[in-house]
C-alpha cells in the first residue's frame, strides 16, 4: 500500500512542478485522507463479505447435514420397504405354490372321479346296448315266427275264400244270364214306349233350361252391379273460406282440394251437405277453429248427430278435430 502511495505521489509531484510547496502538501494530504476513507470502506465490505460467506457456509453445512439425514432416512425406509416387499413376495409365492398344489390335487381328484364315472357309464351303456340287442333279436325272432304263421294262415284262408267265391260267382253267373234274357225281352217292349216319352222329356228339359238360363243371367248382372259399386272409390277434401260462421248454421267448405268419384259438386258447395251416392264405409273428419269460450259444433247424418266437439275455455284461436267412421247403404 505504501509503495502504491509513493508511486502515486511521485507521479503527481512530477505533474505539479509549477505549484507551490504549500499547495502541494494540501493536495497530498487530501489524497491520503481519501485513500484512507476508501481503505476503510473496502475493509468494511471485506468484513461483510466474510460474515455473509461464513453464514452461507453454515447454511450449506446445515443443508448438507439435513440432506445426509434425509438420504439416510430414505435409504433406511427403502431398505425396510424392500425387506417387507421381499417378505410379502416370498409369502405370496408360498401361497401361490400352495394354491397351485391344491388346484393340481383337486384337478387330479376330479379327473380320477371323472374317469371312474366315465368307466361306470361306459359299462352301463355297453350293458344297456347288449340288453337292447338281445331284446331286439328276441323281438325279431318272435316277429319272424308270427309273420310266417300269419302268411300260412293267410294262404289257407285265401284258398278257402277263393273256392267259396268261385262257387258264388258260378251261381251269380247263372242267375245273371237268366235275368239278362228277361231284361232283353222287357227292353224290346219298352223301346216303343220310350220313343214317345223321350220327345216329351226333351221338350220339358228345353223349357226348364231356358228358364234357368234367364234367372242365372239376371242374378249374374245383379252381382256384377254390386261388385262395381263395392269397387268404386269416393274421396273428398274441402276447406272453408276462413270467415266467421254464426251459430246454428251449416258450415260450408267451398274450396275443393281432392275429388274422387263425386259428380255433383255444385250441390255440395251451395248447401254444405255431402250426399253418399256409393254404399260403403266412410271415414269423416273435420277441423274447426274458434276463439269463443264454450263453443261446440257437430256432424250430422240427415237429422241424427254423429259426433259433437266442445271448445271449453280458450284464450286465443284454438282448433278442434272430430273424426268418426260410419257404414252407410246409400245417402
């Protein structure tokens, strides 16, 4: 430090050759004071560094001790866990080996019982098959014996019946030849009378045939008309104009949307009444809209009401639908 100060003073003295001695000493003293102040500051900083470094070393040492303690505890815990795992693994292995041995023993016992039962069933089956074969042979022998006896009896009975029927046929032939002679004589006598009656019967047959043909034609034409009526289809879809309808009047649906098999639409548009010109089953539906509480409307056949629909209490325009089916003959 003194050498540095001396070099500094020498260098400054060279630059201040023109200054007075007093001024020079003042400058040197000022430099020395500043240098001492800086030395004190540096010494204080070095002391703080040493204290902070010492505390850091203490913290590092403490952390190292804690880390070593934690590592040791973790190693002990790991060794204990490994020991417990090894013990449990050995125990599980022993239990597994015991279970496998017990299952093998049970399987061997079950296999032995199955083999014994299978042998018993096999013996019983063989015994049953042999007994069935013996019974079948006995039944076959009895059937053959009975069949041969039946054949012999049939032969004997056939021979006896053949002789009996032969005698009867001879007697019948004799009686038939005598009756043929009598019939030929009677036929000659009837021949003359049959010619007269045959013409009369032919005339009666022609008259009855004509009458039957006429009745059949009438019934056939009537059946054709009924079939045509049944096959005729009728359908009508119509809409109202949307105007208000007063109570107690017939609602008209003049806007025709669909028309099948109806010829007199003008009458329907003017009166609002549909006339059934074809007999059959009719499906009738009507959709009405109203905003009046307690309103109702009905669908009538002639003067008979078929269905009625009630609106009840409504807050705005509400639609109601009425649907029914009716089988009519006509109109």
